[in-house]
C-alpha cells in the first residue's frame, strides 16, 4: 500500500457524525437472543402487531399479476399522489395538489429528503425533547445543528410558542414537530400547535410536521397542523402509511408541501431511490382511497392495550408514567430505580432488562431524556401481561 493510500481516510466526516438508529440496534440485539431460543417480552420495535389489511394486500397482488411492475414517475404515479391529497383534504380540509406531493420509500426517507433540500451547513433546527431518534442524526448528517427545547414531563411534554420563540436565532431554518409523539405518546393541544406554526410562518421558519401517527390519536379529535392553510408556504407534512395501515415493511411514505420544496425532494429522489415500488404505490391507493374502518379498529385496540399497560404499571411501586394520548408507546420514568443494582442510566436499565429479565425496551437517551425507557405496546395482551410480570419482579428485586 502506498503511503498516499494509507493516509487517505475511508469514511466521510458526515457518516461519522451519525449513529446506527438506536431502535434498530436494540432490535438486532433482541434478535440474537431470540435466535438462541430465549422467550422475550418484546416491547422494542415501533411497529403494529397487526397484519396489513387484506384489501391492501389484494391490491398489491393485483398489481403484480397485471404486470404493474415497471419504473414509474419518480414522485409516484398521479393516482397515488391524488389519493394522498384527497385523503388529507377530506380528513384535514387541506388543499394540496398532486404537484405538492411526493411519494417516498417510507416516512423516514421523506424526512431525510426534506432535510437534505432545506438544511444547509450551520442552519439550526429546533427539536423539542423527547424526540424521535432519527431527527438528530438526519439533521447532523446534512450538516445542520440541532437546538433542543426541553419540555417538562409534569406538563405532559407540552411545547409552547414561547418555548420555541426563545430558541429562535437568525440561523433557525426549521422546527420538527411530531405529535402524537414517539416516544412519549403525548399530543400537542391544537391551539399550541397552531400558535407554533403561525410563529414559524411569521418568522420564515419551516415547520416540518411529522404526522406519521396522526391517525393514532386516542381522544377523538384527529388534527393536522397543515389545516392552517394560510401558513402553507412554511409547512411540510411528513406522512407515512407504516403505522396507520400496519404497512411498516412496505416502505410507503410521503411529503406534502410547497411545489418548490417538493420538486427539489423529487429531484433528489431521482438520483437515489427513483420511484417507490410500483406495487406499493398501487397498494397505497387501496389503503388511502377505501374505507378507513381498519384504522379505527386498530386504534380501538391500541387504546385497550395502552390501558392494560398503564394498569400493569400501577402495580409496580416507584414506576411513574404519563398517560399517552396517541401512537403506541409508553415512556415510564425510571428515576426511582437508578442507582440500584449497579444500574445508573436508562441505557444500563434497558441492557439489564434485556439480558436478565428478557424484556426488550429502548432506553431514553437517544430520545433526549435520561430517566425513561420506551415500551411499544403494539403487541398482544399476553405479551403485555408477561412483560409486566417480569418488570415487576425485576424492579422489585433491585437493591
Ligand atoms: C416519529 C416517526 N416518524 C417517522 C417514522 C418513519 O416511519 P416509516 O419510515 O416506516 O414510514 C417513524 C418510524 O418509527 C416514527 O416513529
């Protein structure tokens, strides 16, 4: 090897700025234990335990059988973009056109593409804590700087216009909001959400609204920040079919926003994935354009599962938890157990829960808080009961 080759570094600075997604890392660890035949109570993965509804699967099979298997327009066929904007218009009274919509291989890619086209080196992005793990890495990968705004658990992780206003600087380019929240399940009251979006609009800041759990809000009122159509110029909706229709493996997501931004995201996509699978596009039309009864059925089940977990937590002295109002996560506070049994951090707690109690959880640190663990309750009632039993025994024995 010549000395010139030896001194040339292999990996870019930007790939070294980010970590493997914490949730994917824990899933990999859990898979190893499962492969050894260990029976896990698995609350790790953030995905529905339901099967994809049959009419969606049928549409995909029909697409294959009718040879709808070629490249399509990069941003998605007109019919899938029409189905997305129609669904959004009917549910949230928005007025997007198909040209203001790009269909991507998952909501995560839509977020990534939005960050790529909007965030330049040194731009600041405001992110309330706790936050979904990928925001930090995506923003840092594209060269932006995260400005975290701490919220209070006592106030149900609420973020207000005043809190955001205090974090704005001349370098602020965007804010990322995610309600219902992964990891806490919290929802921002509509007026708070609208106040923040109005503030963004006034200041020329882009509101990136990650609404991937928008249909999994439990208290009746399902709303999107994009309903504030007068602020449309600064709103980008980042949506996903993954959780709404139990389609995580299909990779179906989208963005709605100003034509210039959507056009740039499509241009970027034209040089990376090109179109999302043609088959998935057809299946997505079936999901979006037919009865939404399946979504309501799944939502009802999540509410029951949430209540079951919270009832279980009540039987564990020292464990406290806010009541999630959506998504399918609980984010209990474990501070009363830190310092016991050689466990000093949430990461150590998650590691011990996995290795000793065979419970899969995700520690709070990658979500930006130090005293929590996240459990996904998109599992069967049996898994919840088994997991609670193990958690009670493990935490009860900590000294
Ligand atoms: C808050 C949030 N946003 C976006 C996504 C991305 O979902 P997908 O890429 O499966 O559409 C997830 C997935 O876990 C999520 O929890």
